[in-house]
């Protein structure tokens, strides 16, 4: 049984090898690789309740996911910048 109040939206984009390399370089430059991954956080340290914002990058050779709720001050701005970058890149922001 799931207690979700919103449906998860998964979107896949074909961006080619050059696009993947550019994306990985942009994420690395923004600090995404240096934020703690979900797998590094013990379950008992995860807050219960509230909204959840997760940024996950999946490749054939691995997956990186960061949960905003466990980030320290400063890292949350990096997280939001990464999400904004991806939203802009893939047209997920509504036109102004």
C-alpha cells in the first residue's frame, strides 16, 4: 500500500554520447557529485513525513541520487540549481 499523494513522473530523454558528456560535466561543475547520496544516509537519519525532492541521474554503469531533505545549509542551493539546470535543458519549466 502506498501513501503517496502525488504520482511520480519519470521522463527519458535521448541525448547521445556528446549530450551525456556535456550533462555530466555540467552536473560535476555545479557540485552535484559532491552532495551526499541517498545511499550514504542511514534510514533512521531520514526525516519522516513532509515533501520529498530527489534528483536522480541514471546511466548504464550506475545511478546517483540525492535527497534534498538531508542536505545541509548551502547544499540545498546547489541541489535547486541542478534541478533548475535539468528542467531548463529538457524543457520542463513552463514558458513565461
